[in-house]
C-alpha cells in the first residue's frame, strides 16, 4: 500500500515533470490578508497573480498547501469527527497555470494522474462541467477515455467559481469517485442528482479544476479576461483514502498512528461508528493545533487564538470520554511529528514548544471544565425551578462561549439528566456572534477586496528600492478610493516601485509623502501588504482624478520615522541573541512589533524572568551596541541560508531568495526589514517591561536611542522630586520609603483598632435602642450614614458577635449604609427571635430589592446590597414596619 508521503511526492513530481515550479506551502496563519483567520485554500498565496501582479513571473506552479477551515456549510467545528471526511486542518494539493496552459492540459493531466499513475478504476470516476461550458465537455470526450455518460452538467452553485462579488471567476470541472461496491453502483448511477453533487455521501469529490476566464463586473455581467488561468485543488486526505482503499480518511496512515496511540493510552478500541467519534475528533484536532501553533498562532480569547482554544477544549473534552482525566493531547505531538515531519520539517523543529503550549492550555481548561460543570448543574436547577425541562439557548451559548463547552457535550450532559436543549435559540446566538466577527474582520480589512480597483497600467509587482533610496519617482499601477472609519476619503495605491517599507516581520510600514506632478501631496499614513500586493494608504486634502495619478509621482519616506524604526529592528536581533545566551537555545521568536517608539519581542519561555536575568540580557545587548559591530547583508537561497545556521521566523513566508542579516558572531537571521549600518548607531538599549502573553510565551518591551535617554532623564527627575519631597538624598530614598511604609502600617493597625472600638460603641447604642422597642421581640433598624466598606463589615460582625456572646436571644438588629455609590444592609437575630419567624435573609432581601439589588444569608445573619443608595431610608422604613408587626408593637 502506498504511503501518504509517497502519494504527496508523486503528485508533486508529476507536475514538476511538466515544468511546474514547486512553491512551498504558505503558513496556515496568513501574514498579509486581514480578511482571513487561517489559510483556507491553495490559491490564497496566489491571489495577487489573479489580481494582476506576478512579481516572480510564475507560469506554472504545484504545491501541497496547509489549510484550516473551521466554519462554513461542510466544515462546522461541531461536526468534525462525526463523519469520516471533513476536517479542521487538511492539505490541498494543487497545480496552477497563470496565463499559460488551459482546459485541455488541465483535464488531460488530471485524468492521466488519476487513472494511469494512481490506477484508479475508470468505472468509478465521474466528471462534471458547468452547464454552458461546451469547451470543457468536448475536451473530456476527446482527450480522455471516460465514458461519455459519466460526464454531467451542473449549474453555478456546483460548477462556477468566484473570488468575490466582483473580480476573476470562471467555470470549473470536478472529478468525483464512487466509493460504493459494484452491486449498488449501477442503481445509484441512474440518479446522478442524488449521487454526484447530490445527497449521497458515497460519491466523493476528489479534484476541482477551476478555469478562470472571466471578470465579474459591478453590474453582474461577465467580461473575458486578457489571460486565462487554471487553479486546481484536491483534498489530500480524500485522495489518500481512495488510493489506500479505505472507507474513511481516519483509516489512512495520516490518522491511524494517532488513533493507535490513543488506543494504547486509553485502553479502548477504535471503531468506525459513533463510538469512534472521540478518536476522530482528537486525531483531527491535534493536527490543527500543531500546525497552527507552529506557524505562529497560540490559544487566546480573541481571533484565531480563540478558534484554537475552542479546538483544544473540544478535543480535551472528548478525551474524557476515553477516560483521560489529566492532560494527554501534548503526548500525541511526537506521533504526529514522526508521521508528518518529513514533509513539514517546521513542526519537528518546534516539538518541545508545541508540547509545552498544548499541555499548559490543557491544564488551564481542566480547571475551567470543573467550573463549567458546576455552572451547568446550576442552570439545570434553575430551569427545573422555573418549570422547564429544557436548557435555554442563552444557557447553551454561555456554556460554549465562557466555558468552552461544545454543543455536543452539553447535549449529552443534558440528556443524562433527562433535560432538553433549545438548539434553535443557541443557533441564533451563534449566528449573531459570527455576524459580529465577520463585520469586525470587514472593518479590519479597511476596504480591501478584489473589486473597485482602477487599473492605470500593467504591473508585475512592486519593486522595493528603500534599502538604498529614501525617495524616488514612481508610477501608480492601480488605485482605489475608500472611506475610513471617520468617513474621510482614503486612497489605496499600488505602485510600480517604492521606497516605502510594507509592514512585515514585525516592522511597521513606512510613512511619508507622495507628490503629484502638479504639486498635490498625498500623506502616506501606512504601507502594508495584502495578498503580496504592496498597498500605500494615503490621504489628501484634494480630490484626485485618473489624470492626476497617471503622471509620474515622487515618493519620499519620513526619514526620522524610518531611522528610529531601524534602530529598534536591529535591537530585536541583538535581544534574541541575548535571550538565547542567558535563557537557553529553546528561546524562539513568536512575534514582534518594531516602530519608532520602541520594540516588543515575544519569545518561547515558560516562566517569568528574574531581575538578574533581565539585567544580564540588557547588559549583553548594550555591550554589543558599544562594540559597534557592522551589519552584513547577503542575498542567497533559503536552503543555503538555513544550512549556514540562519534563524528563520516560524510562520513567516520567504521567497526563493532571502536576505540574511549577520551581526559579527552574535546573530544571523533571515530578515527583509531595514537595519542600521552598525550596532553603535542604536545608541542605548533599555528593557521597560517583561510579562506573560500566554502559556509558554513571554514578552519583553524595550526602547533604544533617544527614547532611552528621555526615559532615564524622566526617572532622574522623579527621583530628584521624591528626594525633595521626602527631604533626603537620592541614595537614602529606599531607606526613607521603607521607614514611611512601616509608619503607615502601624497607623493602619491603630486605625483598625479605633474602627473596631467605634463599631462596638455604635452597636451598643443599637442594642439600647432595641430595648426601647421591646415587645415579643426587641429590634432596632438604623441608617449608619456614609461609611467605608471595612467599617460596615465591622458593624455587621459586632452585631452578630454581641448577640451571640451576650445571649441576646430575642434581639433583631438591621442596619443600612451608603458605601461608595451603593447601599449595603446587614442583619443579626437571636435564636428566640428566629423561632418566632424572623429570617435575617428575608429582611435584607426586602431592603435590597427596594434599592435595586439582592442578597441573603441564614436566619441568624445576612447581608445584601443595592445599586440606589438614595432609597436606603425607604428600604429601612419597610423593614421596620415588618418587624413592628412581628414584634406586636
């Protein structure tokens, strides 16, 4: 049986022999497309080519792209593991033609690979074409030997691909495989609408051949493109299952090693039925976690980090069904690496980091899970108390959103307690959340989309000249007018060349000016990449026409902005070297932010840095700055750079040629950013903060150059001011402040003693007032005025203690007070008063309700609070009337 690694290699070799360039998989975490949480298709990294720019001059390409899909019609996270062929993480095999070959070659080669190389039975294969695509239909009939009655026409929903509402699009031809046995194939074949592209899961789509030949205009019409493209995609897991002759993707060698390890760890056997769902969920989810974390994402409470957290928590919860009570997912990382590390060596390089991040997140969820179960039990009690045997949609959503409970877990737990669930209400809340997330991403995209661009001239990418020039003459290739959040017009420009650095590798984009030939200035507020296109975000006080932008313009960066940024960027290289020298070689960069005002550097480490470690790191960086090492820049192949020991940022996308920045024997890194000529230009380096970002990720914030000088000056000024205030020399400040703290502590103790005594005196007065109201029950109700919380609690304690210690069994005391902007109430009662029907909990609830709050406690002692302190008198009057009735006064 062919292994998955062999199948992947055969696909790539097949197209390499046909002059396709192997393009490495882009990271699963997109670096330059704010509209995507994760790379979700093989064509993502080629969007710029379809949009008109092809800086690498690619004609033909092939690759296996790492993808994640965690939402959508067939990829809902809650459904993964229920069936046998949908996944959160998967590979997409693809071959592309960019204005080169077209339908004939794409169809012919696809059929050749499937039937001659992989020997798939022709009587199990079906081809579909778009209903109006007579050309593709004719090619299938003339260039392949597929039975003509196995070629079917379908409409736009199944066989027409579009990038967006406008932009490149075209018909597609799909290849499907019938997984049924011979006795049932013919019966279903006669009803293709219930088979191919229909309801019968026995028919699996293997390969989609997209023919991009039109442009969808704003009015909905189609216009022919000047060049036609081919974009194909084949789900790797599906084709492996077909070639290996198994019924389920989870029975392939992509998943079986993980499932076998789970069987060994749990002592339970896997089955293809519903009982095997936990195995399938865990097998799928560990792959998604490993590849996403490797490429730079990590679990958190927002964005893609939130998606990862949901994935991990779902896998962890299903692990409990297999008997796992402690973290176990991290133990599967070595199995996955052994299986897929050959094809994707980046996961092998981060094994220890992956294990630690996943283990830490499992431990975190273990505690959250117990809290969630308690919350679930409370929700069940409240539902039953209200007369309902169904958990509300709001309850279900809270369990999902706050505690990470997947719907299938809550459904199972509810059924065990004979409770129903409002899935419709839950689905509505989920829909609202997804819409909010979509709107948020749309806003973040800043008007970026394929439609709306005005093309002034052809382009093949934007050449960056900013390593050598601060200004240059440029031409606008395309532009777009959009509105920002304040409804002001923004121009997005794509130039033929630029001195502006586009944000990448943590370095912010340049700012500056672009001037038209007539003297109109566009202020460049940001420069960034979108689908490999360099976008200049500009504002102008004057409206610009096509004619204004067709003539050559002058582009000039803000040199002061760039200069300070350069210092901070070079400092990050020195910082990483110092971290590895002081903490160890396990330190790897996990993200950075470099701008003119400072730097932020995220790295792998699993505990807070000590003061001594921080001091040594800062010393090292400053020593290297003072040595004034020259920076050497080399351009070479990525493999050559790595073989020389150059450090690459995980998750970053590198081209065939890379820039390597070398600083003496200290640092050698792949980096496309801008740097100082020598370390001495940085001036000074100072760490201003160290903190945790997430499990296994620490962050150092630092400043350089004049920012450091200003920070030191500010500290000196504050120390001088403190010395003046405290009337001591700077060298004696610590001793002076320590003495003052001791004095404050002593005074706080005395104040506490005073407050306790005052509380006792006030309480004694309350008990004297109670004697005046003596009926069957002696009581006192009083407004204590405005007090702090500690004093109020002192009153409450003194009331209960006095009743108990003095044996005042028939006494009831209730007080109210304004504490800050709230009302607080406390009550105490003796045992005889309680036996006559007094309930302190009821008394404070009555008072709190009037002031817009709640609370409670035991019959003998209770506290409550309310939002409206202006109604304290009204509340106390109500309680006093109740007590008067019960005391028969």
